[in-house]
C-alpha cells in the first residue's frame, strides 16, 4: 500500500524521486541505512516506517521534509 501511495504522490509532485530497495535481497544496505522495519520511507537521513503507512501520514512526512529543505536554503 505504501508503494502505491508513494507512486501516486511522486506522479503529482516533482520534488521527490522514488528509489525502491528489496531489503530481502540487500539486507546489508538496509542495515547500513538503519532500516529495521518495512515498509520504510527515507528522505536524506529521516525515516518513516510502520506496518500501516496511510496516505495522510506519508504526505505529512514528505511535507515536513520539504519544509526542512526549504529552511536550509
């Protein structure tokens, strides 16, 4: 469900690009990135993860990340 929502959001918004990693095929990369639960969404070093990531929670997380990036400029 999270992947479907992310794909919809990315299609509507050009501020983000989507990269998926199969953590079963690349467990060392997941560990290196600090991914302990799937699904997980990562923007820079910030992570959102949980068993049920609903659209509003994902959108809030991405909005916070965009605001943080704007604040750094």
